[in-house]
C-alpha cells in the first residue's frame, strides 16, 4: 500500500512538471513569443522547485521515515557528582572540627595545634593552687594544651594570645568560657597568656568547667566578639 502511494505521488508530480513546461513554452493567444531566455530560466527554476517538493513528499511517505526523523535518545552515564556538596575545606564547624592533633591556620594569621587534652583536670588544678575551688557537683574541669605560632612577618609589633580567645562547647550546645565566674578553673598550671612577634611559637593551657556528661567537646578559637569567619573548632576527643 505504501509503495502505491509513493508511485501515485510521483506520477502526479511528473504530470505537474510536464503541464508547467508546456504552459511556459506555448504562447497564449494575443501574446508574443514566450520562447525567450528569461522565460526559459524562470521555467527551469520553477521545475527545480517542484521536483524538490515532490522528492521531499515521497521521502516523508517512505517506510520508516517517521521513525528516522526522531533522533533516538541515548541515556547518558550516571553523574558521578556527589548528592551534596562537600564540606568546605577552608572552614570548620561544630560538626566538622579540626581533628585532634592536626594543625590549622586561622584567617588572622595564627598556626594552632591542640597538643593534648585532660578531661578531668581538677587534680592538676588543685595541685597548682590549694585555694582553687573544686568543680561543682555534676561538673568537671577540662584542660586543653595548645601550641600557637604567629605566622605574620611583623618583627616590630607583637600580638597577644590568651585563654580569653577561647571557649568550649559540647553536644548540649552550651558555650563555656574560661573567664566566667561559674566556668573558670582558677589558677591553672602553664596558662596560655602570651605576646609574640612574627615567627614566634608559644604553648599553654586553657581550662574550662563543663557539665560532667558533656560529649563531643570542641575547643573554640573565638577572637573578638563576633561569631564570624575567624572562629575555628578543634575536636578534643572527649
């Protein structure tokens, strides 16, 4: 059936071409000779257009033409990109702190490293000064030993670093400061309290009283008063 349709279209098309050719070369009554070069060129152009239209129509009617006109869709390989963006390696948070024992360069030009942690520092604090008060019931003293290097090249102006630049936080989400009356440990051994020029390295202790059952403790480097991009979280392994 399909081949008959194609044959019919081809015959009709050829008939149209012949009729157009005769009409173009036979002068009509009262008209001059149409056998001019201009008329022949116009007739030739018209025949070319008709032949192209007929060929296109026959192609559209050919078997499988419709299927070939639609490009097959080939599924691409599955994306290897992760479902969620990776954690920014240049930042830290309570959930992604600096690992214990790893160094970190702060945005204000310090290199920091937690050297060790004492999760029950009261015996050491008591030995440092007999007038220190024991932590209240349900609380404990946590002491972190920190090393700090001033990475700046300024050899003329020192900068200070001390326990007041730090806090602690656990899984309760409560921020403990070493200088508050209810969370300070008192006089502690080797307290971090220095001024250092560019290139110098110091170390010292930071002690805070926290709830006894606090877990996932983090040491927070928190200079100034704003919780901005200078804040760094260090895992204390507690």
